[in-house]
C-alpha cells in the first residue's frame, strides 16, 4: 500500500511540473543569395529548397568525366547540397544502329529538405546555388 502511495505521489508531482515548450509562429519567407545572412535571435529558419544556377548536366559523349558539387556556406563551412558524378563511356553510333550507350554511370545526389537552423547560424549560397528558399519562424513561449 505504501508503494502504491509513493508511486501515485511521484506521478502527480511529475504531472504538476510545468513544461516550458516553444511554439513556432510563421514570420516570413526569404531568399538567401551569396550575401551572408544570420538567423536573428528569437527566430528559427527552415530551409525548404535550393534554386540552382544550372540544371543537372546531361550525360556527356565520349569518356569525359563530370564531377560537379553545388553548395551553401553554413557557419563558414562549405556544405554540398547537390552533387553530380559521371564516369564511364557513352558512344553514339551513326547509321541504322541508332544510339547506343556503353558503361555509363551518372549519379545525381540532392540534400534532403527541410533543414532547420537555429538563431545565430550564418547562411549563404555558394558554388552552383543561386538562392536558398527559407521560411522564418518566431519562437514564442
């Protein structure tokens, strides 16, 4: 019986403690370019997407390798957000054979979004990224 009372008192005391959770209230949308911007105090940014300067590269002819990385600068660190890699050989045959490809390997990788970044974080677009699409939220108690 004493054990049950102790357990009951414990659960009641846990339930009575106030939980201080934060709520987010939408503020505005932003496009961040190559000029460094900082998440203001009391705000949180949600990176929704990236606007690239160029579309993904097409498969090249011959054996020309492609190694492209589009990036952003996050707190002074260059972070890749899209990468394109091509290795192998693509040959185009003329005549009745049409077009044939041999041993191509094209990989395109993109950063998953959203990305949440806290107050005080710096952000800017870098190589291959024209804009970073950001939603700004106000932290409310």
